C-alpha cells in the first residue's frame, strides 16, 4: 500500500513540481540527493546491524538487552549524523564541481546542500525502523513512510508554488522526516516500555559489537549506493541538469515495473528457502526455474509497451520535451528483465545462507557502473550512461549466476534456459509495437491504456502458446486454479 500511495502521489505531483521549479532546478535536485545518499551510506549500515542485533533480544524478551542495544544504536546514529554534517560542510566549496549547474542557481544549490544534513540528525527514524523491523512490525515503518511521503510532497508543492526553489525542497524533506520521526517515536514510546527509563545506558561491550557489525556492512552499503546513484551524477556532468530531468522522468516510468518485479522476487525467497533447507533439491531447482521464467516473462510483458509508448506517456503526463530519447527507452526496457533477475538472485542467495557470496559481485558491479557510466556517458551523452548501467548490471547478473552454480549446484544451462524463449518472443512483439506506435500516436489516456494492454497481452499469449510445453501449461493452470480458490 505504501508503494502504491507513493507512486500515485508522485504521478500527481511531478507535473506541478516540474512547472513551478523548472527542468534545471528539478534535475539539480536529483543530483544533490544522489550526493546526499553517498554521504549517508554509514547510517544504512548501522540500521542493518542494529536490526540484526535486536532480533534475538526481542525474541528472548530481554528488556535490558533491548535497552542497551537501542542506546548503542541511538548514540552511534547520532555520531554518524554529526560526521555526515561535517562531511557536508567540507564538501560545500566543491559543489560547483560535484553538482555543476547554472550560475543563477549557485546560492540555492548551496542552501539545499547544507540543509540536507538536517534529516540525518533526526536519529529516531532509523532507530525506530530497526526496532519495528526486528520485531516483525514492518507495517508501522510503512505507515510512517506513507505519512512522510504525503507531508513531504504537500510541503514541496506549497514551497515550490511560493517560489522557494531548491531550499524549499530541502525544507520539505525536513518536514517529511520530522513527521515520520514523531510518529515512529510515539509508537515506540507506547509499545516498548523498556525504552522509557531515561537516560539510556549503552555499555562499551554493546557499542563495540554494534560498531564491528556496522563496519562490516559499511563497504556493502557504500558499494550499493555508488552503484545505484551514479547515473544522475554522470548525466549531469555530460548533459546538465535539464538532461537529468529527462533521464529521470523517462527512467521513472520503467522504475514502476522494476518495483513490481522486486516485490515478486521478495515474495519467493521464503518458500524457496524452505525447500532448500529441507533438502528437497529437485523441487527447489524446479521452483528456481519457474521463478526465473516468470520474472523474465513479466519484465518483457511490462517493458515492451513502455518501449513503444513511453514518449506518449510522458507527453500526456508532463508535456512535450521531457522524453530522453529512444536510446534511453531501449536501454531501460532491456534493463527490466536483467534487474528483475538480479534482484531474484540476490534474494535466493541470501535466503539460502550465501549472502556474503554476493559481495564480490556487488564490488565489481559498483566499479563497473562508475567506469562505464563515465566512459559511455563521455562518448554518447545521457543514453551512454543508461547503457553503462545496463552493462554493469549484466556483469552482476553473471557474477550471481556463477555464485548460484557454485554454491547451490544449479548448472548454468538450467539457469539460462528459462530466459531464452521470453527474450526471443519479445523481439518481434517489441519491434511491431514500436513501429506502430511511431506511425499512429495515441489520442489520449484511454487509447494509451488499451494499446498497453494489447501489447502486453500479445507477448504473454505468445509465451503461453509457444514457449511453454503442454505439461508446463497444465501445471501453471493448476497453480492458477488454486490461487482462484483461495481468493474465492
């Protein structure tokens, strides 16, 4: 529900923000947010380490242990936030090189950058999030994020309309985090009485254990952040803030599909993990094949309509002039199945106890992302950045294939076979849809929706009739009937 609300709010608010901020401010904001993510990678490692440590303490009902861990996590998060603020101040003179933009926006850029250090000081958000997730109350985190998203968006729209520019957007971020912080802190105060005694006390042993765990995760957090946030920084270098806006809006359409694939992958790890740990290897391998086939098929079924009509979608959504080009659209389309498979592989390795085996691949992915985004971006501009990310994700996919082959004993051919047929069927469907879309533009939203459903339906129908053997179709029918019975 949080994802759905966030998506709907984003779809409704983006045209207004773009109109009131302008394309250059909107793009420069994305770049500054990327640099803020780099600086704040340490908080993410503390969040994960604290959550892992809190699980057994909560399970034992160890109130004193929960208090010690929460105290240590809160103190560590505060120290990290102060360090982040110092880094933000130190980097401020380098902003013209880190986030180049029009000279007229220099003062706004500096103000937004300095204000970006404020949300990290509200340590209640990551601390309460770690506590709720460790106690299997993730719905509280989702409700807090939904409240933050709504308050942030409302503030951002109001301040953009008032003409506050980039500083207004930074203030809106502070408002959103403050609302989330107050809400989560109130729930913690109400539901966890062991945290009410003040002052909290964190012993040295707990602090050392938490810091050791956080430092072990810090490299992974930094690598993940570098890999996921380099695109907009590179696009700004090679195309400017307005090109970042085009890149971001074109990519955002495909990101909606990527979110659904991520949710599908996250939903598969529990049953597959159960099969693996019970020793049911044949059923486990069959489940892996089915999930891979489903991820790739749905990725193409969702990506092909966007390849054909993302230009039309953006024209109807935010107006003319914000389409990043066919090169971007093709790279994002091919990236959907790759990203979907990579996400599934990550969950698979983590659920079977091989999470550490992903670290070398993530390290190579991050380095490759930076190098390819910079190299191809310099040669081809913003489309080169998108193709660089795609190539780096393929490198990570190959690394995960090797890890699965080595540690889960699934042959390469068995892993690759489910991907081939959906990819081959997507070629004629995608080509036909693209040519027809350029020849006959949709007249409105209803026409666009009908064409989207037609393209997706054609791809899925061909996959069902041509790619699946009769035995597989019968098995999938059985799965569908059981789901319908449960729904009824």
